[in-house]
C-alpha cells in the first residue's frame, strides 16, 4: 500500500525506508497490484488471511493423500491452528511469515502429483517468502531422494534450492543492508 503511495515498501515500524532491508520478502511486491485493485490495504489483509487459512484444508488433504490416519490428519490441522503465526495472521496484520506454509503445501501437493512444472512455480513463490525457504526445499528434496526414490527430480531440486539459498544469502548480506538508508537506488 505504501509503495503505491510514495515510498517503495517503507517500514516505519522498524525505522527503515524499505522493508526489504530487514528481511528478504519480495513476495510483498505481489501485494502491490492487489492493493491498487482493491484500493485499500484492508482487503489485501483479508485475502492474505484467506490464503493462510486455506493451509488447514491443504494440510488435511495432504495428510489424506499420503495415507495418514484421519486422527493424525486432524491432529496436524489442530497443531497448525494453534500456531502463533497462524493467530498473528488471523487477528492482527499482514504477516508474511505465515505465507510459506500454504505455498509449501501447494508445492508438495504438486510434487506428489508429479506436476513438476506447477511445483516449480510454487517453489519459486516459496523462495520469495523467506531467506530460509531454500533450506526447506533442500530438506524436502533430500527426503524425496532417500524415502520416495525419485532420485533425478530430487537431485535437481536439491541443487536448485541450494543455489537459491546461497544466492539469497549473498543478496541479503550485500544489498539488503544498503536498503536501510534509502541509497539502494544507486545500485540500479
């Protein structure tokens, strides 16, 4: 909302001219067209809440798809519903730390259906949520390599997610600190 009205993602709560100076969350840029479309940040927060809330349904479906007992599926959903990140999203403000789980669940669902193109889309989206997302994708690829026997796609995933993690870490250590003072525009 603020980016559409004078500044590029300012974070006045933290005293930063740019929210990317604190965390690597370029997925917030995708919120800008929605804020413009709706004309209010309030509706973007509602949409965000609906996306995060959908993770309960996604988690239930995934538990069912991998043949977990119904009780364990309900328990997983209950644990996620009790998570403080989930509550922060539902009852306070736009909280980008809540986006990785629904996106990761969509990625896993696509992987299980062997829809690697769709998985790639969700994996790229996931990489835009947090600096550590590459590590989560690497761990998922590692488990697929050893447990599920999908060796070639798992190796590709592990290599790509490792590269993405190191690129993000380099980007964060090189460019993000310079964004705090607003002089980052000089890089471009």
